[in-house]
C-alpha cells in the first residue's frame, strides 16, 4: 500500500473539527461512524471513491451492485468489483440477482474474498429499475413477488456468518406500494436493516422522492431504516436530520458534486470556515493517488478522474471553459495540471449549485 500524501494542516483541521461532532450509530448489529452513509452507485462506488468518502465523513459505504452470476462464473472484472481497500472500515458489498442459490453462493464468496479487510455486511439490491436487470427478475422486480422473498432471504442468509441487509424502493408502482410488507418478511428472516429509496420502480428517477411515505414507514419501526432520495445539499441533510424517524440517511448524487457534504452537514452558523477550491484540489489529488493504486489501466484512471473532477467542481464560476480544456488534455498529468490551475485561481470562491435542476436521473437503485 502506498504512503499517501497527507492533507494540508488547514484542511485536516476542518475535517477533524467536523468529524468530531459525528455520533456513531448501530443499525442492528452493524456499527457505523455516523448516521450519514454513502449510497451504492454503479461505476462510482469502487474502493477509491468509497475510501475517499469515508475519510471525508461518510459513516459507512456500500459498493456498487455486483452480479451474482458474474461472481459465480469468476469473471475477472466482476471479482475486481469486490475489492476492498485495506484502509476502508465500514463497508458493505452489494449483490444483485434473482436466483436464491446463485445469490447465496455469490454472497459467501463476497464475504470471504477480502480476508484482511472483510466486508461488514452483504447487501441485496432490490431497487434497481434498469430493464436488463428487472427483466431477469432481479433488482426492483424482487418487490413484485413478496411471497418468494422469505425463501430468497433465508437461502442467502444460511451461507453467511456476517449480516445481510437490503436496499429497496417503496414498491413497484404507485398501486403496489409494499415496502412495509417486504420489510416484515425481511425482519422474519433476520435481515439487519433496510435502506429505502423513496421512489417506486415505475418512477425511475422522475419527480421527487416521497419523504412523507419514507417517514410513515420509518414510524412503523419494523427494522432499523435508512432513508434515501434527493438529499442533495448539506442544508437538505441538516433539515432532514432535525425531523426524521429514520435511524440513518443515505446520500448518492449529493456527494458527487459536494465531496464535503457529509462534513458540512455537521457545520453550524458559528463555524467561520468553508471548504475552498484548493481543499477540493487536495481531495482530487488524494483520489488520484487511490486510483493509481487500484486501477490496472491508465485509461481507466483518466476516465474516472475526469468524470469525478467535472462533478466535484460543479457550481464554481467558469466551469464550462475549464471542462472543455480538461477534456482536451492529453493525459493524466495534463488533466491534473489544468485542474490545479483552475482551482488555485478560484481563490476563496464558494459553489452555487441549482438543486432544482435534474442531475443524473438514472442509476441502478
Ligand atoms: C449513477 C447511479 C448509480 C446507481 N447505482 C446503484 C447501485 O449500484 N445500487 C443501488 O442500490 N442503487 C444505485 N443507485 C441508486 C442510489 O443508491 C440512490 O438510491 C439514488 O440515487 C437516490 O439517492 P440520491 O438522490 O441521494 O442520489 C444509483 C444511482 C445513481 C445516480
């Protein structure tokens, strides 16, 4: 493992100050460093990004969805997705599939494949709305036939000696909101917690997540519950934390544009500091180091870096001009140099993001 560069004293001080305000929580038998968790996101929540977010205050993280069949076929790319960084602490690996035994075999493999840094739990994706997944009976299609779920859960659980958890949507469509029924079955079978994205499968990513419904479900207190959907800014997170009956909240797209969202959610009016453009630069440089360690191909590093940098600088002035220049950059070195120049010149600028505009209306959960 590389000796990573340290953050500057000024950034580290801000991180430490805000991290110290977090309170650890227990969801069933699983402990997290705070009730604000990073949501699973395909092609994003690989080890480097999860580790970065954990260091920037996420109380825990979940991997991207990984195919149970890919695992059982020992597909190289799929197995790579199960890799956990030695510095990661509170991580769960998420699997998707429709066949109970195939899921059970894959779950056992996922449990055992990082002997030095084992996953804390295995999570089942029951929210993916993507046709390719639901047409085979996986993802949110699992919500359609709750009678099959008892056997599904128990078959998987039998193979594991770590906790099993689920991430669902509120139901298949507005006529079949059945999250409470699904959670009751999950409880019977010893599932540890449920994360719920407050939309139905049919909604995809349209409209808004129904927090009214999420809170109604949370009040039933069937299982420890994590609420999820549209918490895009630290302001929105703080407002929700003040009033929620959920034990924890999960953030997906928010952290992509604000890597400090987990920390800023603990900031008060008395704090006379903010995360500056050069703080963002340090985060990007740290992320680059993690990617160098994790990725086998330079091209993958370049594509991942570019994608995340564009998201991370969203809301700063002159972003369009910067983005065009960065996408013309020949290699990683030039990409990093252009990014450094852009963020350094921004001085103490603050971000302005219009959260009413749609951002990434698509995903696997
Ligand atoms: C690009 C992208 C990929 C996603 N991939 C997954 C996934 O692999 N597994 C999953 O359970 N949910 C996945 N989701 C759903 C998120 O975990 C989350 O439920 C959803 O984005 C709503 O939360 P948010 O508004 O905080 O982003 C994905 C979402 C996005 C935008």
